[in-house]
C-alpha cells in the first residue's frame, strides 16, 4: 500500500477509535452485522444507486412535537406548522425503533421539546437496551433541566444533550427564544455539569447550540465565552435555514465572515471544542450550484411522533411530505418504494424532485444581498 493510502487508513482508524471512546460505544465491535451494514451504507451513499441494499445508520424519531417556546427561527413558529400536536407512545416507539436494528446514531428529536415527553426516561432506556452501541442524542431548549432531570440524565443511557441558546444577552435571548429564560438555562447547565461531575459519569456529553440569526448579530463571541465558563464539552455554531419557509436573512457576507473569524479565534484562545461550524468559503450560499441532496439515500431518516417517515431533513412535518407510515408499512417497503426511487432518480439528474424540496435552502437561491442574484454573482466574481 502506498504511503498516502496507509496514512489515510490510519487517520480513519484513529477517528473511529476517538468516536467510539467518546461515545462509550465499543460494544458495537460485538455486532459485526451493524458494522457490515455501516460499511455498505457508506459505500452506497457515495455510489447512489436507485435501490439501497443497506439501511441508514442515522435515525431521528420525534418524541413530541409539542413545545413550551416559540422561537423566532423555528419552522413551527412561522412558515410551516405541524397540523396536529401529540406525543409518541412507548408501544409505537418500540415498533418504529425495531425497524432500524443497524442504527448507530439515534436522535430523539423532531420539531418539539423532547423533555416535555412524560416518559422521556423510559423511552431513552428502551432505546439504550435495544441499541447498546448507539449514540443517542437530544437537542433541548434547556428550560426544563430541573434538579430531578439533571440527577437522572447521567444514568439515563443518553449519550449527548445539545442545549440550544442562540444568544448571549438576556434581551436577545428573550427576543429569539420566546417564552424562555436565559438565566434559568445557564443555571440549568451549571446544574447538569455539576450532576455529571458528582456521579463521575462521562455521559451525557453536553453541548450548546447557536444559530446565526438576524437578531443575534455580534453575540457569538460572548456566547462562546459563556459556554467556556459554564464548562460544557463543546459548542455548535449553525447557519440559519431560511428562504421560502418565511424567513429572510438580513445579514451581509461581511457580517458573517467577521463574526465567524472572531469566533474561531476565541475558540482557539479558550481551547473550546466546536463540533459544527459554517463552511469557510460560504460556497453553500452559491445560487448557481446544481441541485443535490443526500437525504434521499438516507443521510438521516426522520420519523414523526405518529410514525410518518418524512424527507429526513429540515422539512420535517408529515403535512409537508410523507413517504408513508412505519406503523402500517414496513420500512423496507418504503425505503426502496416508488416515491423515494423517484426522488433519487431526479436528484441524480440535478432536478428538484418535489414541491417541498423546491422550498428548501438546498435549492435556493441567494442567502445574502437581499435576494439579488446578479449582485451576489458579481460580488462572488470580484472575490469579495
Ligand atoms: C427544532 S429544535 C428541536 C429541539 C429543541 N426544541 C431545541 O430547541 O433545541 C432543534 C434545533 O434546530 C434549530 N433550528 C430551529 N430553527 C432553525 C432554523 N431556521 N435554522 C437553523 N436551525 C434551526 C434550533 O435552534 C435547535 O438547535
Ligand atoms: S424550543 Fe426548539 S422546537 Fe421549540 S420553538 Fe424553539 S427551536 Fe422550535
Ligand atoms: S427538503 Fe431539502 S434537505 Fe430536505 S430532502 Fe428536500 S432537498 Fe433535501
């Protein structure tokens, strides 16, 4: 094997080892079928056949689409709306989960607040028992991390909790995360970090999230400083998903660049880990890019609380798009059924396959410069 190939293989092995170690997931080595599926899946994700032989390895199951906040950037607050609110039952959760025996990443999220589910800990325990090797994750607004919840989380089987904050000042938080309280969230995070330390537990890993919005311009660096002070394990910095959902970015490329550059510097100074960071070159905003999307090949699969399999991504509601219901149709049938094969075929030809996808930011258009495409292109050519 050439030197380059060997070093690539070693890098991949080291990376896999780090992930297994961080997530306490070494027991996957006792399940060769899961590992074989993952290898096949990654191969197919590159090859993009119309019919997939492997199963997806990342699955999101919504526990509830109810929420106690009404965040300004959230699809459920504006633009798209879930039609009917509700919670998953433990029986339906089991029936859905049993159809994904090769899952390695399980997210218990959709468009709601998972900690509102009254049987949250029971559902996490079910998932852990069924998938002992899996990374089991939630995103939470963090307002409900009370003492009892914080005490239970380290023993719950949850691998990771990401608390969404999106602000550094109480005033901005109040404007963005409507109905929440920043001081309470900070206190809750201190409590959770403390509970984990007291029990000598390594899990759940604790992260905090920041979506770059119109309203929180200039607060990313202080947010990072607060995260370091709170003692969380990492931060996620995410770009705003906008466009035809009813949101419009009003920030300029310069504003984004400046804030991201300053954030990168501060992260380095504080030696704080950042798990997600918007791409450096901002090529994701290129309005001339050809349509493409990996969700049709199962980059992740998303199931709503009532069993509906949706597009897998940011267009989450069954009212917007449904491949079928996993409580009445087996996953294997949906996974290579007519609808998904149609979406795969058109995507291979860079054609937007349906109206929902036409409204998402994969297909759009311009992010900066007020939607003026020509202005954007001339800026891009000028290298700004
Ligand atoms: C939809 S929420 C659900 C979980 C939980 N309620 C929370 O707020 O973390 C999951 C994540 O999506 C993010 N999000 C919501 N709307 C978004 C948007 N328009 N663009 C990017 N991220 C968004 C939230 O900030 C949050 O971090
Ligand atoms: S807390 Fe989460 S689900 Fe609820 S409105 Fe905010 S982003 Fe949406
Ligand atoms: S809505 Fe967008 S991200 Fe979702 S499947 Fe369609 S193109 Fe992909």
